[in-house]
């Protein structure tokens, strides 16, 4: 199975901050990397697919980059509604593993 | 608009089975695959498996292989996930989601179904 490791596990930030979350795969997954946002008590929401493609309706402050084994999710200017947990997920091979999550909290 | 509506919460005893449904609307059902993902309380997301709504082909995670069956009913646009021989470790919120062809991303999700396994 491909292991997905996110860092950091949690971070504290302020509204307006730029933040970056990293996801590393245990082997190359080319660009088969997706990012999700999950607010408490809600289903995950797709933000980015294929490493860098913005899902329809997702604000442009979210962006993704990377290929191979190293990927990043960047939020350019954190908004109050962005405080949530973020997960990466590889779509390269089954089982489709998720990272352990990064919780973004208000400083 | 695309919607996935799941069945309600369940409480089961250890050793029992549970079957969760996921009714789709707003798109052509057989054009997409479904995945099932679960989330134990306070934990992350765990991929359980995948089913093609077109062919019925499946692929299950090793952790639940042998205990899980995923099916679809194209006449009602509904996907099902049955999990047998439940233990307390199966207590979780179970989500269905629609799989995009691009990169196996999951673009629409059900609201989740809480399954509690307790004696």
C-alpha cells in the first residue's frame, strides 16, 4: 500500500495568513493526488484534484502543486471558513490511501 | 444538482451486520463509480473500497475484505455497502462518494451514516 504522510499534523494561523500543507507519498504517484477539506461534523469536500486542478466552485485562494512523491496545498489568505481539517489522498493505486490529516486552527 | 443521500444511523450488536444505502440523483448513475470511506470517532478517513456503477466491478480494502460487499441497483440509482461480523472497531461514520474519472477524486459525498457497534 502507498503511505501518505502529511505535515504538519496541526497548525495555528490567523485570518489573512498564507499557509502551506505538505503531503508525501511513499512512492511515486505521478500527479494522482487530491486534497479535501473537512469541517467538524461534515462530509469531506474536494478542493484540488490531479495535484493542481481546482475543483469547480472552490475559491482561487486554494492551490495545489507537486508531482512524484511531494505535494503541497496552499491557502493564500486564510478566511474564517477555512479553519478545518485537510486531507490528501492518492488516486494512483488501490487501496486509495489518505493522509492522516492536518488540522488548521485559529491562532 | 447532484445529491447523494444516505440511510440513517444504526446501532448494532457485535457480530451483527449492517447495510448502508446511498441514493444518487441529478446525474446518470451508471456513468460513475462509488467509493465508501469511513471515519472512526476522532480519527482520519479510511478508504474501504470501490464499485463501478456501470459494470459492478469491485475492489475492497484488505482490512475489510471478506466482510464487506458493495453493490449497486441501477433501477433505483442506489449504492449499498454491507459490512458483516461487526466489532467495536467498526464504529464509525460511513460515507459514500462519487468518483471522478480524473485521478480517482471524490467530488460528491453523502452526508454520512453513523454506525455504532455496542453490546
